[in-house]
């Protein structure tokens, strides 16, 4: 019901280190090996744009278009494009993984009455997803690479992609049956009524 899918873009670059050549001037010598061969960094997940202009049907359609795993009626969601790149470290011979969050948007259905209990409940739920993304970014910064085989941009990218999926699964865990059931009983049943009312419009597409 309240889902926030992310679109993952992966970009990889890699510079190959070579042995030092005594005939080359110091300014042209290759960089020394990094103490930490692979470093991870992540942008801060900025406050998303808040959009309350779209109906439940429109939000549901957008969520499904972005690959939402649950095919139901959505009263709100957080959508963000996620980019991961692998680049050479600047001051030594190694790799850096950079995680970026592009244009996060938090949507709340326009048919939720402003200031109502149901609107506040959905808003709080979606802002919790934002908080989870910030926690994920913090953990991504503290990852330690432990891939197998020779170090390469491809192997580091595979590792980063795997770890991103593992960390982002926390969002799915938050959208648990228990969380869904709680929303059904709070606000004197406002949420189930809104979902039932919105279902015909969603089914018509």
C-alpha cells in the first residue's frame, strides 16, 4: 500500500595501476597503493520534494511503473533514482564507490483530507521511509569490500550492487503485514474506507 521503489543506475570506471618507472619524473610516477583499496561514500538523502497533487490512482500507477513489488492501491510512496559509480581514488591507486540519490519525491494522495488522521498517518509512514534511506546511506559509507579474485571495477560494482539490494530490503521489511494491519485499525478505519473508495478508479487505470 505504501511503497517507495527505487530505480538503480550503475556506472563503472577503473584506472589500472602500473609499476613505478625510474626514468619517469616524480610528477608522472603512478600513485602508491591505497591503504584501503576500496572506499565507499554516499550522499546525504536530502529532504524529498513533497507532492500532494496526484490522486490515489495516479500514485498507484506511478509506483507500479517504477517496479513496485506489491500490486495494490497506494496512498503514498517515496520514489528516488539511485546511481552507483566506481571511480579511481584521487590520491592513491584504488577504487571509490559513490552512491547518489537523484530527485527523491514523497507523494501523498490528494484525496487524503489535509490535517486528517489518515493524512498524518500516511505522511508519517512515508517520512519513515526517508529516515530508513538515510540510515542505509550511513551504512553504505561504512561498507568494507570483501570480494573474491582480482580487484576490478566489475567485481567492486557487483559487490556494491549486492550490498545495496541487501540494505534496501529494509524498506520492504518496514512495509510489513504488521504495519499494514496497524494502518487498518487506526484513525477509526479511515484508511480502509479510502482504499475501498479508490479501488474502482485504480482498476479502471
